[in-house]
C-alpha cells in the first residue's frame, strides 16, 4: 500500500488551477464544471470540450477546464480519505469560490512585491517527500500516478508559501497585543486551572459581505438556518459543511483541529462550554457572518505547561550601497556550500556575520516561538537538527540559519507571559485574517459566470 501524498492545502483551497492537459474523464458522480460545447478535432470521431471562462478576477480569468481539473483532483482526494462528497453543483461552486478568493490573494501578494524563490520551494517539496519516506524520484512518480504534474505541484507549493507570507505581511505583522490583554489572558488561564482544556472543533461559516444590506444579511441568516436544520435532521457535519460553509476548510468537514481555549473567539468559547462532545451549537453571530460549531472532543493538557525551544545560530549579511540583494544572497549561498563541505559554521560566522552574535559564532542561544521575526522562525522551524537553511531574508537582512538542537522546557513566569501573548496574538490574527480576506475580496473585481448558467 503506497502512502497517500499530502497535497498542499492550496490544492484543496483551489488557489490556482492545474493544467487542462491533465484532465481525464469526470470523476464518478461529478458533473462537468460547465455544459461545454463540443467541437471536432483532427478525427471526426473525437469529441473535444471547448473551454470557456467561468470567472473573471481583476485582470485574470478562471476557465471551465481549470475548474474541471480541480473538481476531479479534490474528488479523488476525498474518495481516498473516505470523505463524503457534496452534490456536484455544490462542489463546483465551493471550489470556484476558493479559487477566486485565493487568486485575489496571490494577485495582491505579487503586486506587493512578495516573492518565493526556487530554493524555498525545493526545500518545501523535499520536506513532503521526506515525510512520506520517498526519494524525490519516487515522490514524483507518486504524484504522476495521482494525475498531478510535478511542475504544477511545485507551483502550488510556491503559491501556498506566497499566501502564508501575504497573510504575515498584511495581517499578522499588524496585530498588536497590549499588556492589559496579556494580563487578562493569564487571569483567564488561572480561572481555568492553567488553561488545561483543548477543544477539537468543526464549524460552518456563512460569510456576510462587508456593508451588507439588511436583505443580504437576512438571506445569509436563512442559509445558516437551513444548514442547522439539516444537522438537526441527522445530516453529517461534513456534508453540511461541504454544502453550506464558506470557510476554506469546508471540503475537509470544516474541521479546525485541536485548539486551546485561549485561541478561540469568545463567541465560540461561550457556546462550546455548554456542549458535550458530538453536540452542535445554535447559530452564532460574529462580524464575519454566521457560524455553527460542533464540539468533536475535548481534553486536558499537562498540568505543567512547557514551551518548545530551539538552539539556533545564524550568519547575517546586510545589503549596502554598491551591493545588491542578489550579491548578498549569492555570497551566503557560497558560505552554505562551504558549510556543507565541512567548514565550521561558527568560524565562518565570526568572519562574515554582521550581527552582534558574530563573536559567539552566531549563537542565538535557546529561542522560543515568537522571539524572532516570522521569516526567521519559519526557516528555523523547517530545519532538522544540524541542518543549514538556504539564504532567507528578514527585515534585518539576509541569513543562513542552522539549528543545533531542540528541547521542551517548563514555563517560567516570563515564558508564561510570552505564551499568553502568543495565544492572544494567534486569536486576534485568526479574526483579523477573516476580516481582511472579506475586505480584500470586496475590493476586487469579480465576475462569477458559473452562476449565470
């Protein structure tokens, strides 16, 4: 039995479409994305679908072939995972909405000058192959068996990373956590015996457009009521999520995974504290729209909270007048080759690094989550012990990052405050992202021609 390749979340969110050349016959039970006309090719007996535009997103288009290809890909993944398929027209609508939303974000990222270099993409792909215990050759073959061209997979990975970076730039880096919010979070955790409860949740989100009219709000509320009614009549949550939810995880049953109480919006927390595992909330209202939450399970955490720490060192070089970013990146790439060839990282840091830690061989000591900028932390978290990153850029310049070891340590009082700050930041970032995404979509020119049929 070969392992199931974990495709980028991008493929489920439908950020970019795959090549029309990869299209096979529609998957069982799934109608084509549109009622395409047909034309004769070189042989009179061969019928070839004629492509057409199903959506316009600013100055780009999404075609029916692209949507067809994505429908078939998601159907294969859902069937392999035992997931429940929504009706064909609902699946098409859900996927097209996600393709539109993510296309808007990719366009914004590119307009903002955000780029993802080839080295970063290659490392992400290699990590997925390693996680599946496959060589790169075997990994490519597994993708091809699933009908996914390797070049398409790489570009989907690139755009998934691109979306994460635009979220960091536009949302997460703008989130501010006050000392008062930290103290409130610590007090809440103390009331809940150190914040020892985690919840496994699924949700349905029915979005309400920004500046919606009363009629639009009522229409969306009725949609949420219909979803809740079907749940009360015994429909599975996965089916209702796939049919009604506007959330990016709708086709994965709306599952949010395990969340600490502090990471949940208060509107969710107030509702689920009254639920038993398996029960579903009433309709909840937030600034983003209407929600239905299902409590799948809850559990206690260890009484003594710990924090994951990484001992890390780096070499920092900044671009100066007369030195381009490309020159700096190339210089670090050569240093990385020397390290791979056996050169001592610490000695190179002492000679080349422009950071205050140069005299210590670039050693930053033990670093906890949130103590470095996102770009540095992302690179650090992707490395194995002893591994050196490709050159990465942060607001401070260009770095080579090397992880020495990792550990879990009990939280000191200072660490508890830092953990509380990160909890509040994550919660606020989740809420801010949903609001930002809604506003970004509202500002874009979008024409959904699939709905015109």
